[in-house]
């Protein structure tokens, strides 16, 4: 039996109702803050993540699903180059009926050579294969037998065109009467390294640059979708997981650097979690400074690590050399007492960064969003600057971060774009759903009415009634005329329907139907036109 791959899972009803509840609420909140949706591809060039997330992060170093998208043969390019070279000799007969019948065989050109008064079928292929030779031979047979009028008096020649390097590399192939032509030039696109997105900010910033979104001023974008990381699966940690995220990005002149944007994002998140009924969340807040502060801080960290790093885990020993900040990502318990003694970024912020951070805090206090300063919080991605944050929740255990985010003022430039300071976050939707106090049952809409067709020919009538009722936004489920009434009642109550509606021959004739309220047990006969109102009224 084939099962879902480890670290992935099926989301099934009724749980999907919770996911839909979350996504609908999230979209409402985004609308209130004037965010608009962006959808980027789920895979990108590997370079994008290496350059933005950072080579030294766990994500890029160990967790990406990356593959080599091998070289591809570009047959159109070869066809065009070859046709150009043969222009004087080629007479295209597009639109002739036999062309449509031999094209499916893979014949890409049918030409008329005046010089030899012959017809020629041509294939353009990356290699010499018996399949393409057979296709050519078959095309000729089809042409001769089905279109003898057109082809009767002309010899039909067969030609297989391949890149010349293929001919020189291949042993001689016996080809009956197919002429093999090696054509000069390179018709293979080079291979590309591709990666399933491990996060979505890089893709959004790539799109920002590619589509010159700065022309629109400040962009407030949000996304909802799957992300992929090859992590060790455990509760709340999957290899395909879902993120809901948002970014505010734009040129500095549009106010994208302002601490007011940081505060707006954080206040949005508080609103969102409250709206969803997530209780006891905690906002952990830090500033990781700007590149200047970081240089001085990294230096201090290196110095502090030098005498102690020998006692730390292998990962930390590597990080101490390549990117000391990442030492704070360490989860090894034995290393924690050492990490506690290390200098903190908060001591290294320059004046503008310190001021920026203070202003964020002032706005948060004025709007009443509680937070906890946590100067160990440096976040797992390299692109962050200044404000960095996480929202945690006790119910999630070891994987207690529901969401994380921060400012990334230099990211656009590092990807070759213009200056475009930004701030964003990503909520782990899987974890958010785990942290919800609501049950799937509470958010799922049950059928308003279950229609029970009674007896032969009643499926038709039931279908008509269902169609009428559904037009009134009534949730209808349907039985089957082969079911006994008892069985229909059982199904209706299992589904949690509020009413059962009985559709028998007598009811159809009378134009009035037995409607039974399954909660109160009350049963009434309701004329057809009054059914929607009666059902909606409960
Ligand atoms: P990050 O992009 O690492 O800051 O992650 C943002 C949020 O995504 C985290 O706070 C988690 O809630 C969620 N997340 C990250 N990795 C996973 C994973 N492997 N499985 C489930 N959720 C995840």
C-alpha cells in the first residue's frame, strides 16, 4: 500500500473546516489592513534562497528540497534555425489535410523541394532513435495510402535533423531510407538547480523586483500556501507545512522604513490571534540592528566564543567561524549555559536602530499590544535587520513558535533590486490550527436539510427540490430513492441535519412536503413555495 510520504499529511474533513475558518478570518483581517494577495510559484531557482535566506542557515544548508532540472532539448529553436538555412528550398504547405493527419506522428515539417521535385517529411529530435525513424516511415505509409492524389507521383523523402554533436557522438545507425542530418549549433538549454520554496519572503521580494512593484509605492502583500523543508518530522513540524504571511515593502520614500509599519504588522497579528480565539499568546520582541551593528557584534561574539567553543556542539563550532549569530539557533541543552553568557545584540545597536526600536515599542504600548523583550531572539534567516519577533504559545510544546518575522531592509538590494526596506511575518498555519481552542465541529456548517426521496422515480423530484433550495443558500444533502425511510432518518441525524424533508409521490402530487425538525421532532406539511423560508427560519 502506498502511503503519504513521511512528514507530509492529508488534511481531511472535518479538520479542513478549521483550516477554512482560519483562512477566511485571516483574509478578513488582511482586508481591514488593506493587504492584497500575492501567489508566487512553489519552486524557484535555488540561488534565490541561497542568497536571501543565507547559505549558513539550517534551511539552506540542510533542509531544502533541491533538484537539478536537467538540460532540455529546444526543438523549436532547431526547427527555426534549420528552416532559415533551407528557406530557398522549403515550400510550406500549411493547412493541407494530410498535414493534420501526419502531425500527430511527430512530423514537424513537410516540405516541397523544387530542385528534386520531391516531398520531404522532417523530424527535429535531440537524439537519433528508432522511434523517430519509425515515425517518419509510418508517416510516409499514411501519406501514400490516404493521400495518394497528393503524393502519388512524387517521391517522399524522409529526414531526421539532430544537433550535429549528437551525430558525431553516436555510432552509425542503419536507417533504411531516412537521411540523418547533423545541424550545427547548441539546442539544449543548460540545466538549472531548482528548489521547493522553504519560505515565501524570498519569492515575494523576487516578484517585487521582477514586476517593478515599487511603481505602486508601498506594497502590502499577503500569501497563503505550502512551504517545504526537509526537517525531522514531529508533532507540529512537517516537511510540507503551510504558512500565512504578509510583507510590507516599498521604496523608503513611501515610508517603508518607518517604525509605524513594524507596529502595524505586530498589531495586525495581535488582532488576528484574538479574532481567532487563540488565548495566551506571547509576543517576543528584539532588534537585531543593522549591518554596521552586526559587524561589531559578530566580532564581539567571535571573541567571546573563542575560549568556550571547544566545549560546544559540532554545529556551533562551525557557526562560530562562519556566522556566529547562528549560535543562538542552537537547541542542544548542554550548550545553553554557555550561550547565556554571550554578549547580546541589544548592547550593540547604534543610535538610529535604538531609536527605531524604541518607537516600535512606544506605538505598541499606545495601542495596547503586550510584548516581552527577548534579546536572544535572532531568527533563523540571515536577511533580518532591526525588528525581529516571534509569537509563542504554551500549548505547542517544544515547537512553540506560532509565527515569526521581522524587518529585512537590505534584502531587495542583495537580490539585485533597488532599495526597498520591508517587514513581514509567516504564521505556521499547522501550528495555528493546533493552538485553536475551537473544534472543527463548532465551525463546520451542517446540512440545513436532508431530502429523503421515497420510492421509484423520486430521485428526479428530490433533485429538483434540492436545486431550488440550494439557490437560497440552504445547505442540502440528498438521499436516494432506494433507501428505506428508516435508513434516511439515520443518515440525516448522523449528518447533523436540522430538518428531514420527505419527497414521495403523494407529496409531489399535492405540492406540499413533510418537513420534520430533527431537534424538536415537530413535523409539518409545507407547501413547496414556503419551504425555503420555513427551513431558513429554523
Ligand atoms: P520561519 O520561516 O522559520 O520563521 O517559520 C515561521 C513559522 O512557520 C514558524 O513559527 C512555525 O510556526 C512555522 N513552521 C516553520 N517550519 C515548520 C515546519 N517544518 N512544520 C510546521 N510549521 C513550521
